[in-house]
C-alpha cells in the first residue's frame, strides 16, 4: 500500500517550520534549522517563493501525503516532528 498523496493544506506550513532544510534559501544561506520558521514564509503561512526558480529543489519536490501530513495541521506538526527527530544524526541531538 503506497502513500496517499493529497493537496497541500493552504496555511499549514508544518514543513516550513518543523523540519530542517540543509539547502540554501534566499535570506537563509546556511539553510533552516528544525523548529525555525522559514524566512520565506508569509504571515499567512504561504511560501513567498512558490513557483519561483529561487525556491529550493527540496521544497519544490516535497509531496504532501497522509503519511507525512496526517489529516490536520496539528497532525502534520506532530508527524514531521517525529520524523525530524528520527532522522537527526545522534551527534547533533
């Protein structure tokens, strides 16, 4: 059984806050640490770089799925927090 893909929930922004991004982001040349709000996230929790060539490939390639996002924004924050913890190297925990 594969992951069920879904549309990104407008205003959720869990992936723009919870997870770490090692790629350079305009305004965040060293990437974004886990738990830090992306500088390119608007007050409405939408990506200011959406559709732009400046948007990091990792962000553009992220595909929302029930496995990653759950069925609510709160669930997305919880699931992504667990995934971030599980994939963080022991040396940086």
